[in-house]
C-alpha cells in the first residue's frame, strides 16, 4: 500500500535517492541496489495502489500522466526531505503509447507528456533540493537517433511532438522516439545550467539498450507475447550484425543504471550520454538534432510554458 506520508528516519541518512520507474522493468532491479546500500534512504514515485517496495524504500503516489500529480509528488518529496538534500535523482519511468490519440490529463500527447514533460517539471522542481556533487540521471534511448530508428525526428517540431496526430503505422513508436530525444536534449540543457555547474551536479542521459523482461506499457497480452518470442529468436540473429538488437537482461541494465547513478560509471568530461547498446557502457554522440543547441534551448523554453513554469533562468 502507499505510505501517504512516509516519515523520514531521523537518523539522517548519508545518501538520499529519489526515483521514478522503480516498480517494474529494469528499474525494479536498480532500486534494489540502492535499497541494499548502507545509510541510504530511497523514495520512489509510483502510480496505482497496493504497491510494495523493498525495505527502506518509501513510496509516494505519482502519475506522470498528470502534471498536477507531478507537482503534488514534488511537494511531498520536499516535505519528506526536511533539511536533507537529494544525492541521486533517477528519472527512469517511461511508456510507449499505442496510438497518437492518447492524451495526458492536460491534453498533451501521452507518451510525450509522461516521458518528457513530467520529468522535465519534476527535475526543475527538485533541482533546488539537490545536494552539491549530486547526480541527475534521465533514462533516454538510442531510439531517438535516425540512423538507428528511421522514423526518429530529424527536425524540431514541438507542436507535432506535443500534439501527435494519427499518421499511420508506427505512431506509438514515433512519439516514443520523440520523447527519448527530448530526454536527451533536456539532460544537456540541465548540464549547462549555471546552478548545476556551480553545485557540481552531474547530469547523465542513460540508454539501457534493448532490455528484455519489460512490462511493455499498454501493449496487449498478445503483443507482449509476440514481442517476447521475437526478442528471443530473431533479435539474437540480427544482433550478430546490428549491436542495437542485442538484448540486455533487466538485471544487467538495472545494475548499470545504479552504477551510473552512484558514479561508478562516469562519462568522459563534457559528455552526458551513456549507452549500454554494446552490453557494457559506451559514451556515443547523441543524434545531430539532440546535439543542436538552438533546438535544446527552444525545447527548454517551450516545455517551461507547457508545464506552467513562469520564470526561465536560461532566457
Ligand atoms: N526496455 C528497453 O528495451 C528500453 C530501451 C531503451 C530505453 N528504455 C527506457 O527505460 C525505462 C524503463 O523501461 P522498462 O523497459 O523497464 O519499462 P517498464 O517495464 O514498462 O517500466 C516502466 C516504469 O515506468 C513507470 N511508469 C510508466 N508510466 C507511468 C506513469 N504514468 N506514472 C508513473 N510511473 C509510470 C512504470 O510504472 P508501473 O509499474 O505503474 O507500470 C514502471 O515502473 C523507460 O524510460 C524506457 O523508455 C527501455
């Protein structure tokens, strides 16, 4: 069950972790690594009821499909923190809608809203509560990159991204690809903030690579079964020639996400993107559009308007 108002252990933990996407998929493995660390308190945001969590993990309600819920969660986290600060902010939740018509509570495309807008708002809200030398990790994907996924965006079109329309097959994956591009752009914008540099906060965009055993969002049971069959038969063969088809286990990707968040894996200076496409971490260039500074700035500014942030420290 949700613990609506988890009280912080007064013994003052040395490390505080806040995480989304910890209830299933590889994130459920990541959170176990955090929970097993000494002197560490973990708080996760999760939707639904009847949730259980590993020991020393508190759960607060969070539905990323609603910006109002994101604000409530963020307020509750700040209250829970008291005088302490966040050491690791891990924004791992993600979904892939099945149709372009799905909308968030505020009327944005559901996948764009859950994967990008909600995390953008959450990270901006919680940034002042992050400790010096802390880490912000946002889970992205190589699906943002046109050479990997041909329908991935090649030009900036926020109107189409925020309000996707029915445009034939692949509409779900197109919105997903857009949202993961936004995650990467947002990570780079955060990394450039004076406030982030001054407090030596590390910002990392994490790509787990294709990872099996996933929940599969709102896909039907048949779609999930077919996906499982394909990933265990055809993908390993294609993976002999195309590394992005090599399947990581949830245990492996979950451990590596924990490593990235804990600073065991550190990208070279000036880089933000960590990819597990080849099983072990590499630090590739994001797509050309993801690296475009003007597009990053526009996404930052216009996302602020969409989530109702009035002040823009970057303008
Ligand atoms: N698996 C892959 O091959 C792969 C590849 C590249 C990137 N990624 C990214 O990696 C991350 C984790 O993926 P996964 O494969 O482990 O996915 P998953 O098994 O479907 O888990 C997704 C997580 O996000 C949470 N979530 C989804 N919608 C939410 C909402 N509206 N409010 C709150 N939480 C929500 C889920 O919560 P519930 O338990 O309530 O569903 C779950 O904890 C995602 O960001 C995904 O895009 C995955």
